[in-house]
């Protein structure tokens, strides 16, 4: 949701049909790669069924965790697979809605958000209205830590309201996540054992999708701070109804302790799902600023320097490209894409060699 992001930032696009179609024959290479995608090579799909989102590498690079609506489940469940796409299996309970899975150090445990503690049904968001996009801040989301196979899931720092979007620092010391526990939707940091819980953001607005830099010294995240009294009042009123309107978002960066916050992107529309480049000098993120001045649904991946310069478009194929994540060795890029679509609202986990 994360990254909802959200649970997915675009649930209208990413929620799949209850009965997904059977996996088709592999698409031709021309449908998976555009010649303008000069930073990507050997693009491959790792999934071939359901609607998939938020796929992230394990710390060893041998496994991938992702969320998907498939197998007859009406909303996202959590799955894992091998790095080559084999052995795809559900690791969540099958109850409620799940988002934002991440491996803990050692790859023997995972952290994720789920609403199953609030009930077995899938929480429903607001109906889609053309020209108006609202994202539900599901109150039933809480964080859980479980074994890598999903067993022995236990609540982690439970609190009323929304708790999700957890990621882990490469140094293995901290978890960063999004929570309403302070009264607004903010970024919080905590030790892996649940100690030293610290609020990192306090500006009025939705803060989410936080990730650490490779050296764990910086954090990047997305936000949509409202501008002016009217916009602020509207944001607060919507939040009381457990809704936000993520039509305008930008990427920010701060130190790991919450200091030295600064805005990186200043683009029309929504920029979200940031991830640091392997060298830590830039960010890769999703944006629709190029599509009808940020009003369209065509999201592509872009790279930008941490000072906001050097914007480069990375993907050119598909209606939706988002949730980028680099392999631990920095040689591969994992992301979710609508290229060579299998049907409406069907998105696949893709991987490619990364050419800096």
C-alpha cells in the first residue's frame, strides 16, 4: 500500500478479478522490453497469474516476497517465490487483506501488514469515481512477524489505526514503517526487537513508503503535504473518514534519525515507491508526471539524483510500472509492470539486469 503502495497505492488498478485467467504462453521479447529502456536488459516476467504487487528481494537475493490477488482469494495475500520465479506459494493466512511483506535479516522471518486480526473478510474501499481517487487507510492493518513460511505469525507493536509499509535497514538494526499512532499518518522507526520506537515525521499529510539507503544512513519516503488552509482542512476531514487523496505526492529524503529532511522531486501528479540506487547516490521511483501532466494512470519508473537533478526515464512499456527494488548485489532490478498485459488489472512481477 505501500509503497501502499498502499495496500497498494492504486488498489483500483491492482485489485484483481476473483477468478484470474490461466497463465498464458510467454510473451515475445518485444512486448517485454522497449529499445528506449537502455538501463534494463533481459526483462523477464516471474509471474503469470493474478494481479501482483510490491515484490521485494530477500537479504540473500535467493527469495522474493510479494502480494497477489489469485487462487480465488478476493483481495491481496502474501506470497514468496524463488528468485527465478519458481516455487510460488502463499504464506499469509488467507484471511483479511495483506500488504507490504519484507524479509528480516537472515531470511528466516518476515514482517508484513494484515487486516486478518480485525476479521476474516476483505475490507472494502470507497467505490471508484472517474476523476476522483481516494485511497482507504484501513484501520484493521497491523504489523506481524512470522517465520518465512508464514507460520507462527505474531503482532508487532499493535496499536489502533493504520500500521503498515514496514521495511528493514540493510544494517539489520531498524524497521521503519507507517503508522497513525501519533494522530496523523507518519513514519516511525524502531529496533528489530521493538525497542526505541521513534516518530520521524510530524508534518500534516500522508507520509509513507519509507526505505533505507544501502548504508542505512538515509531514508527516502513519499508524502503529499497539503498546501494552504483549505487543502489542510480537507486532508484532515478525509482522514477522519479514514481516506486520503494521493493525487499529488513527492519524494523526500532525511537522515535515519529524522533530521535534515529535504524534498527531492517536484513533479506534477504522484511520485511514489522510492528505492535507493545501489551506489546510494540516487533514487528510482514511479511517477505519472509525464502522463497528461500527472493526471493520467500511466506510471513509469524514473531515476533522479538525491539533490533533485538528473531526472531520467527508465521504463517505456506498459500502463503501470512501479515498486522497484534492487537485488542485494545491485545487479538486478525487480518491479511490478503491466507490460504485455494478460487482461484488465493484471500486473506481473518483472526482473531485469540493471545497467547503471
